[in-house]
């Protein structure tokens, strides 16, 4: 009788432990309330101006000469021109026109977010009980995932030249 009670207690404990930590399908944030090191942006080093009499007037609440612009820095590092980041180059005007030929839905991100939230809630209901930690994200989106090796073979059979791919399994 003691063995049976001990086995039932272990089963109950494992079921209760499996139900803990319901944080959606995949928790990508740190569990603690500590600082987020990616939110800290270091300033540019201070430099002495060439002439103190030609300094620009201060702009309270505005940009500072030592403030960084990560987007402009990335564009510059990739060989682009940061000042032209918002404008569409004339060489891409036909591409933009073709992409928007049926109209542009400005709320597409919001509607996709709502649909995805419904999909994840529907999938989470069926898999709310677990005994071992599993990746719920991969389970939920398994039918939508693309197998790169099957796709590569499919395109090769269609006669499209593809890049070389690593073998599926290394022997």
C-alpha cells in the first residue's frame, strides 16, 4: 500500500510540475526583472569642436551630437547613404509599383498579429499539459514549416539551378 501511495504521489507531482510556466508557445524574454542590456545604447565619444563660437544652438529635447543612430550606422556600414534611407531609389520604382499593384493594406501587420494570436491560442489549448519541457512553437507551426532539403530537391527536379547544399545527414 505504501508503494502504491508513493507512486501516485510521484505521478501527481510530475503532473503539477508539467503544468507550470505557461508563457505562451515560446518564451523569448528573460524570466527575471533585471535590466535589458540591449536597450542601453552607448553614446559617441565626446570630441572638442573646431571652434566654440560656431557651435549650433542647443535643442532641448532634440538630438545631440553624441547620440547614435543605429539604423543610419547600419546603412552606412553596408555601403548605403543614410540620408536617402526613407526614399525609394528611382531604380526600384517599377518594383514598388508592381508590388503594390493591387493596393497596399496598411493594417496587414495588425491583422496578421490577430490571426496568429488566434492560431496560437487554438494550438495551446490542445497542448496545455506536458510532463517534460518541449518547444511548443515548433509543434504549433510544424505544418507551416518548410523542409529546406525537400524544397531544394523539388527545385532541382524542376530544372532550376540551385546552390549547393550541405548533405542532409553527415555519415
